[in-house]
């Protein structure tokens, strides 16, 4: 019997407990041993739970119990999750987490501690919820040199764009609907400002390229400035707008990484991913494009990935899984100003000045506005041109990257 402690009994934590209880026989067949919930750490009371007698409010009950070999962290945030996970690993207990913020901020340190104590630190659910992506990336695609990972990594923003594209709904109304349906938090900042997607692309980049990529090294832009007019113009030009997390290896071996809204060609498979679904494209030198698709959040999809990691830990209590990267200092990251991209511009009045500034670009006139799809520039040069235009009285309504995926 393998004793498990679950830290947190919210949406995901309750789902993990539910699967461990209702799928007990299937998990026993897969593992060859029983997975026993010994503790559930939560400050709240759950008297109606079938395991109500196993709840505790004291982390020391878990850390001091030598029988507990696997700790599941599904509390979210970094306080107290970081301290509890670190102490668990230092005590030689394997840890499973769905906490993207924790892994993105402290993954390298926690992986190093796990290596020192011969424990496992597994985090499959931290990126795609129920979508298997990290294990395939580290195992099934191990023969490949990964050239690029690009994806729709946040279901909330993808739902909002879907409503704008298909239902002619403006941003505020689409966000309100997402909140009413439970797809967006009351405070949606992490989703709509791109922080959630940033943490996920950091984890993917760290695993794929071997050095920790910290969120503050990543150019991140949210979707709050995208208007219904932009969505309509993009559609007329053969594009859809999606919030994309993208990391690609440049010719000098450095990483060009960003999270921002992009115009994606309708020919790209990511353009057809709608509603709250996520899609992640991995470009390998041997396989070409491989796409992982599914719901990136939700109680049971995410809990399913957590339980899969628990089973993996149970199979490898005496050995370590190779889901590892070393620390990084940002020196392998290209400055966002040096990133090469084309941009969609929407300009009101003085369109000729904008056309002159971005010579040899595609220009479309639309109801008194000028739409420009620029040729490729370094992003820093685009910023300089836009600043000069604004100083010259040109009203630049929108500036959105055009994804080359």
C-alpha cells in the first residue's frame, strides 16, 4: 500500500480524491499496489466527504509521517505551496502538482532538490490540464530536436475570442459570459493579461530546451485591447485572432519566446481550436508538426493528469523520472526587441504616413481606416516607428502580431 497526502480540497483536489476512490481497482491493476489517501490538508471542514476522518489542518502531520511517500499539491499559488513542496522533497517524499505558477517560478530549484533526495517532482497537469503534453515531450519526442512550440494555452481567452468571432460579441460581454459560465474567475487578470499562458509556455520551454525560463523573461501581452473591429478585419484578411504562447529556437541557439494576441492564418490547425479547448503544436526535426488538443482545465480532466503522475510516482519510488531541467539566468533568451515579426496595424486618419513608414507592406482601406499588414521587422523597430507615428499625430488604433506558425 502506498500512502498519499493531498494538499488542497478545491476543484482539482476534490477531483483527485474522487478518482483515487472511485477508480481504486483500475489504479491497483495499473500499479500493483493500493493508493491510499492518508491525509487531506485543508483549512475547511468537509463532514460529508467519504474520507472526512482523514482531513487535517496541520502540514506537520504530513511531513512527519514516514508512511507518506507521495504528496499531491493542488492548493494553487506559491504561499504556502512552495514551502510545503520544498520541505516534502527535502524529506524524500515525491511530489505531484498541478500548480503552474509554482513550477514556472521555482521548477528548477524543486527539481534539483528532488534529484538530491532521489525523489520525483512531476507536474504534467500544470500545462494542459488533462491534455498529456509534458510526458510525450520528454519521452515520446525525445529523439527529436524541438524547433518550436506554439499553442493556445488558455481556454478562457480562447472562449472569449470564439464569442467575438462567431457571435459578434464585444470583449466585455464575452468576458462576462465566460465568468457567468464559470470559465473565468471573478478577477480574470491572470487569463486576460496573459499571465496564465506565460507560465505554461515557460514550463514547456524549460522542459524542451533544458534551462529554466522565468516568466519575467517573457514578453507578455494580454487581449484587453482587441476589439470586435480587429476580429472582423482579421477574418476578412483570412486570419483569426488567438492568444498564442510561442517559443522557437533561433539560428544562434537562443530562444525567441512571447505570449501575445496574434493573427493566425486560417490554414493553420490552431485556427480551428475553439471554445475552452487548448491546442499545443510541437515542431520536431524528425516528426514535423505534432498537435495536442483537449480541455486545458476543469475538475476531472486536470485531476486525471494528477492521478497519472501519482501512479507514475508509485512505480518509481526508488528511481527518478527524467522530467528535468537546470536553472537559467535568461542569457539564452532573445530580447523581444530583436524578435522578427510582421504586424497588423489599424490606423485612423493620416493613413498615408503609416503606409510611408511601413513601405512595401500590404495595405487595405476599410471605412475610413487604413489596415496594414507589414513586412517583417525587428519588433523594436516596429515600436520605434509606431512611437514616431503617434508623435506625428497618427491615431494607431491597433497593433497585433501576425503569427508565423
